[in-house]
C-alpha cells in the first residue's frame, strides 16, 4: 500500500490547478497531483514540479491511498458534469470525515445539492470560489469557502497559508453553509463584469468624445490609480493602453471589439431576477457583452442609423475630473447592488454572511481587488446590519460629492452618442433608490385595470383592493397580488 504522505490532493492540472499546487508546495504542504489524462501528471512532475515535494497518482484509488486522514481532495475541473462525475467516483473511495473541495466556478445550487446529498455519507463538501487568475493561484488568490462547516478547521491552515494577504490578514475566511462560497464568488464575478464595463465606457468617452490619444489616456489612468480608484483593473487598463505590438504600434486598436463571457456574470443577473433584487448595473454589463458580439449587425447599423451630431465643447480637464468621480460613484453603486443580492440570498438560504469579511476576502488576490474594498469592510465593521452601502455615512458623503459629475458624464455621453449602459444604469438606480414616491402607483393601477391584480392604498399598506375601472368589469380580483 502507498505511503500516506500527502496533506491534500488536487485533481485538474490546467494552469490554475498547477499553480495552486506549486503555491501549496511553497508553503510546506505535500500535494498529490492527479489528472484524468494521467500522462499530464508525469509531464507536470518532470517539468514545473521538478525538484519539489509534489507527488503524483496514476488513479483515483492511488491518489486516495496517498492521503493523510482526514483525506482532503480538491477539484479544479470544469463546472457541471465533470465535477459531478468526479464526486460520484470519489465517494466510494472515501470515508466519513473526509473532505471534497470544489474550487471551480460551479453554480451555487450544484454545491447546495452536493452538500445535501453527501450528508448521509458523513463526507464533508466545500464549494470554494477561487479568484485571482493564474498569477493569483500561484502567489496568493482570494479564496471563498462554504459548505459543511465541520470541514473548515481541517482545510483552514492550508487555504489561509496560500491565499493573498491584505494588511497581513488572509483573504480567505469561512463564508457560510451550503453554496454560500460559490454564491459569493458568483457575485464577485458579476461585480467584475460591472467594473470592467464601466472602465470600458470611460475609455470610450475619453477616446471618442474627448478625442484623447492612448498615451494621454494611459497618463490619466496612472493618476487615477494613485488615488481612490487604486485597483487591479485600473492598473491593468493603464498597462494595456501603454502596450505596443512587435511593429511598434499600439495593440489595443487591433483587437476586435466583440467580447466573450464564461457565464458567471449572467448567473448573477439571473439570480438577481430570481431574488427580486435590482442588480441593474451588472445586468447592463452582461448585455453590453452580448451587444458587442453582434459585430456584423453593428457595422451594418452604423451605416444606416443616424447618431448624435453634438461635439464636446467644454473644458477637457474639468470633464476628466467629472469622469473620475462618475466612475467612482458608479463603482460604489455596483458594489451596493452586489451586497444587496448577497443579503437577500442569505435571508432565503439562512446563510450567516459576514459582509465585512467578504470585503476583506476581495481586498487582495482577486480581480476586483482595490483600496475601495477597505472602506466597504470598515462600513460593515461599524454596522454589520447596514442595509445598503449607500447609506453608510462615508459612502453617502462620497455619493453627495460625486453624483453631479455622474449626471454630467451620462448627459454628455447621451448628447455625443457614446453608449454608456452601466454609467446610465448607475444613475438610474441612484435616482430610483433616493426617490420616496415612484410612479409604481400607476403601474399597480394598470395591473389592476387589465388583470384585477389589486393594489394597496397609501393609508392602508398591506390591505389589497380591486377597483372595477370600466364599470362593466367584475369585482372579483386575481388570487395573488404578485402575478
């Protein structure tokens, strides 16, 4: 029988899997590497893992036999069928108390299902969001574990050792039960979609409305990265704008303007609709990618459909300051919406989420890492029951200082014909959220007129009535108010 020497096994030797294994090895853990295509194991051991303590396995049985108890097996394989197949294959080989960790981008309901199904076996299941890309996996990712809480003490020393650190605090902590970890990762990715699209719209306005060169734009992003917008995505945008191809010309204009997506942003939008939370900015960011994919149609439409003729005639320096403030305000609104979704899902699933801790997990290692997240952590530390980030005194002051600039930017984009869906969504949400009386009274009247869906009166909330609007309709109302 093989020697039980490995602290953890990792299945899946694509770049993320390999880098996480090397990261664990750097921190003194013995890792057993396995891949469905076994030749990949030997290739890894003879190249990237050469000279390390990393060991390989030629079958799942061999891998399990090399693990110390409780056995810890981490999956970094494609979400869905591949995860399901590996879990089904592992269960007969493991004992009660052993732990399976899914570190892929699985849908949180899949993780919920496995947590429930494995309860009878005594095998613990963790669904863990991993963010930071290849570099993060190798040198310190943001990790968001959730699932069976009993498993946490056994994996905590490994994951808190290998994760990123922010102010010497690990960007990894227990998130909650069931699919909480993967849900938090999904919302992280949705916010990432929003952040990226906001930056793209700002770039587009700089280029097409202000007529700035790439060198000029790079300087502005450099300046912004030294202030309150300091973040990974602002930093890489600066680098992308500076980057020149082998012919000495900028690479960015050569890249086709048709964006792809893996689906996690879309899942955030679907979840927002399911839970009834207005995560409008992330939804617009997803739709912006969908619209970008219609490249051929857009080229045809550009020759047929007229646009704006107004030219920017203001002070460029003053407007750039409006642009900076608009980006900050919109970013804040996107995060506020994301945390609204987390709060609603937590309520539905009885997850005891620590929002300050989640902000800290995102403070380093992940794609949306930024100085800004430190302020979010502070807000939830001061008030764990904070219903919306916009109501925190620090952020409400920032919104007061920035909202006029957001209006200037959205108005100028509209006048100039520059599409700004997420900037516009940010402003629309802000104005909707701060409006004490919305026109939904008319909407309720319309619903009652054509469908007898009833409505509440201002002086009798919670009491639903139906009106016979035409005189020839009936007095019977629909059975449910929310049809």
